[in-house]
C-alpha cells in the first residue's frame, strides 16, 4: 500500500523525521518497503492565469498565450496542450527557473515575438511519467505563488507491506491509530454531520442473501455535475497513493476508501430497473466488465442486481451497463458490509481482483458504513452539487460480527513477555488503540473495537501490548530452563537422526509452505485431487500440498538461477490428501530429498562430474540402513508421473510401497527449466520409523575371515537386488557379509544377459573354516542361484 506522508501527518503528526517515522512504522509490524520523494526539488516555478488565448494559425494546434504571473508580469507563451484555455490557472516556468534534473528553458523568438516561458505539466516537474496535459490548478489559486510550496511537493510516498491480518491498516486512519498510540498523540476526529435530505427519492432494496450482506446502505443523489474537474487536493492525494484520476465521483469514492477504509460503490440510477436485490447469480448469467469483456456467472457468485440484470459482482466491480459516464446526472451510492468469505469466493470464482475486494475479503469495520456514506454525500454535494435523498438502511444485527470480549490475565501476559509491565501502562496502551478496558482482580476484560478483525484470542491482546510498548524496550535476561532428557523408544527411528545423517552427507534442510501452486502440483502429482484453501494468501499458494516435491523443485530452481552448481536439499513435513467429496482429509508425514549439479565442489585435483541416479540411491540406502531393516527393503522398477520412465523405482518395505526414487521426467525438467538431470526421492516416514529393529548382541569372532567371489551370468531383466536378497535368505550362519563387486555387459556376454561378481565373506565364531567347508558353503549359494534364477557360472 502506498500513501502520502503529508496525508498521514494530517491525521497524526509526530515530531519525527521521515526516516525515523518509517523505522517506527516497521517496528509496529507494518514493514516499510520503499520511500520515494514526490518530486525532486525545483526553483522558481510560479502560478499564473491565462488572460489571452489565440490560435497561431488555422492549421496549427499551437496557441499563443498571455499569462499573468503576478507583480504586473505578463508573459508571452506558446502552448500546444489540448486543455489550454482562457482563464485557466497554470504552473509557469521562465528562463531563470530550474526544473528537476537542472533543466532550464531557453527564450525563443518567432516572427519577432519573444516567448518568455513554458506552461508546465506534471512530467515537466518530475512528478509523473506521462507527458500529456498541462497542470490545471484550482480556480481559487492565487497567482505568483511558488508551485513547489503550493502543491506541497515537499512530500514523500511511503510504501508498506500490510500482512493479511492487519486489514485495519489498509487506510490512512488505520496506520494513524497505531502511530498515535505509540507516541500518545491525539488522532484527528473525522466529524461528519448527517446530511439532511432535500428530496424523497428512494429505491426498494431486497436482500435475499442476508448472511452474505448483513448491512446495506444506499442513497439516491440527483442532478449532480459529473463533468466538474476533481479538486487538485483529492487528485494529488490519490496520485501519491498510485491511484489515477478517473472522474470526480470515482475519485471521491477512492479518496474515502484510502482515508477511512470503507468501499463506496456508485451506480447510474437511470440504468437501474425497479429495485436492488442482493442475491446469488444464476448459472450462465452474463456480466460485462468495464473494458467490454463478457464473463459467465454461476450460482456460487454473490451479485447486486435489479429486476432484469446484474449490476455488479459484490465487492469486486460494476457492470459496464450500470456504471456512471460523463452523461450521468443521477446516482445511487452504496455502502455495505459483506461477509469476507463470500467476497473471497467471488474473487476465486471470477478470477478478478480490485482494491475493493482486497479489503472486503480481509474484513472491514462493520460499523463505519453509515459514516462513510455521509462522508461521500458531503464531498459530492460540495463539489458536484445535486440533491440528496434519505439513507436507505437494511441491517441484520444478528448476522453481523459479534462484538468480542476477551479476558487478559496478568500472569499469562508476564509469562509470555518475560517482563512485568505496569497495569497503568497496559491499560493506557489498549485504550489508545481503541480497546475498552475493564479492570478486574487479576485480569482485564477487554472489548475489541469493530475495526480490529484480527483479534480473536488472549495472545492477540498480548501482542498488541508488546507491539506498542516496544520490543526493544524489553530488558535482556538470561534464559531459565531445565534440562530434561527425553526418552526415546529403541524400536522407533527418530526423524532427527535421519536429518543428521543427510546433513552429514552434505544436504541442506529447507522448509517450504504447505500450500502450493495448483498448476505446479498438477504437473508433479496429478493422481491426487487438490484440497483448495478457503482464504489463500495468493492464487499460487491456494492448495494444500500432496507431495513435498513441489516445494523442493521450486527451491532447486531458485538456487540454480542463483548460480549454485551443486545442490543437495531435503525436507520433511506433512502432506494432505482427501477422498472424493473432501469429507475426510488425511495428513501424512513425508521425507524427501533432491540432488542436482556437480557431485563434489570444484577442486583443482578433482574433475567435476554430474550426479546420477546411484548417487542419491546410495545416500538413501545409508538412511534406510538406520532402520536396521535393510534386508527387508527393496527397489523395484515402477512408473511415476513426475519421474523418468527408465530411471524410476518404487521403494518397498516388506511388500508395502513406502516411496519413490528417480530422475525427474524430461518434460518436467523442461517446464521448470532445470539445467541438469535431477534425482529425487520421497518416503512415507512413519512406515519406516515404526519398523526399526532393535540392535542385538553378537559375539565377535577371533577367527580369520574368508572371502570367495562368484561370477555368474544372469538374464538382464533379473534385478541384482533380488539375487543379493536370495543370498541373504539362504541361512548360512557363517555368512557375515555379501557385496556386489562388478557388473559387466559386453564382449563374451550374450545379448540380454549381464555378468555379476558377488563377494561372499565367511567366518565362524568357534573355529577356523577349512577349505572343504568353504567349498560346500559356496556350492550351496551357486545351486540356489541356479535353481531360482537359472544362472550360469562365468569361466
């Protein structure tokens, strides 16, 4: 949100420099992202009035002007602006004046006439990027005044990042409240005298969806002059907030929106048929946007309609057919409170956003609608003229937000803050923020003001106290705690142990949001139905994740784009799935890792090579070894939508699938713009952690180890893991180890076959094995392999 510093200081004016003010706004929880000057300093530009205006020729748009700038100075000036006219008050620069960027104008002569100045636009003054029309000053502007001072250009534009919970700060008054409370300063009181109606015109209003719109106010205003130029003070304040001027009525409504936070909508009442009805749209009902595009509505969208058509999508925008134009004379002003969930649904259903919806979906003050409508009426009548009818007021108090009361306990506040703030100070802070405080024995009952839609629990009140008291004012004290050793069952594999192993292997842990972009998730995990969030932070964070891979791939591409050549990341967290009707949502704890780029850091003595499938598989096997159940774990070739069909495998514990490992599918790699082959795995953590075997004592043999290698030829389609598993299951007590030494394909090996060299490590605990005994054991393995896999010994 952008706003003018001077506008803020009209409400509350602490004796602080701009830099200090911005620091304090940030400390209040409203992060200042940028501060920029309204205009660079310039000198000598003055106000003037055009006292003579003639066309240079019939075929030329240039006009020859005489401009009075005061002190009996009348200048000859040529101007080609379309809004140049007799009697207009303007900003005038002469050859002596210095514009932003140290620019000066030269005196020019044409046909003996000396042109002594230039009429300035906002572009000339360095205020706007648009080089269009000259500045039109109000008719009441005195001539000869310094423009820099008159337009109050010694101002700054402050841009702040409003967190989703602080909807009350989406207005000047909201930010001012916090600053006034922080410095114990008075806050400007906006006194609006109710407007007495001088016409009886009303329009019937029906609210079919009372829960969606529990408060709706409207007023007819007739005979306005919509073609009056918006006063410069309104136009300038809006421009400094980044809001362009449209017409005087829209500008007034935007002004009220920025100042007090209540959206005001306006309809051309001559386009409204019979009555106003707040209802749900009908399926395939048509709506025309202001730029002419037509959209189809459905029965989940809340609308404002008349007898025959939709006038607006509630809380978002008005239909082009009912919007005001330069021919409008009679209008209907609307000031309403809409249930935030309905407006959020409108935004999602229509894929439309506006400044109005941004506020409605976060929640607005449900008691300010009448005041805002009176304020809008006053400004309209003062500026545009016209006649106002009575306010039409429909309210359903039982459906409005409940006036909340919370208890704030002294003991809990002290415990959470770790520091004792006096009772007087606590009460003073809360009262200055607009809370009503009642002191009890050892707690306070606090009534929450209607504009603080983010206060729900006692901890929220404690946050308010410490926020205004100042985090920096809490003294540093040593942490007091007790060391408690946690018992950990030996048959449970802790997630922390697994994380430590991955860190030891050079991985870095990341933590990503549990809500992700639905489009990206559909690319990675299309087989699971997405669970949509009712009030997402943004459209690209609107569904709950079904896989950790979505976040990991995002982080990988971010690091890759920041010139990281060796990436090893892991994350653990819950993922969410549901049944068809979303009545039953299941959360599952997963552990996932991803690697890409170089195997090792660049080194003078080591040539860089890229990671492959077996690098991650080796790290995964080390992790699986922690469960002491590695014999029960197997990898079987399997397909996954996100993985390369020739480089993917399912991970099984006993006969249950507990995860996947593989290279990211080339199509996904291209869509995410991943440079190198990337390997990734994901495990159902609880399935693994609950199956840890307990370590058992084993006697260490003092007798020598014997190693025998077997080279066999086997069908290419037989997984090597199945052969190793069979060898482990044969049950020879003297077998203490088995390793795969070599895999060979090529000369001497028939097509469709491979050669494996398996090393058997044999040892007895009671004696030295004889050669004859070793030969018998080795022969048992050979016979078992021949019987199960039809292997042949390699010569």
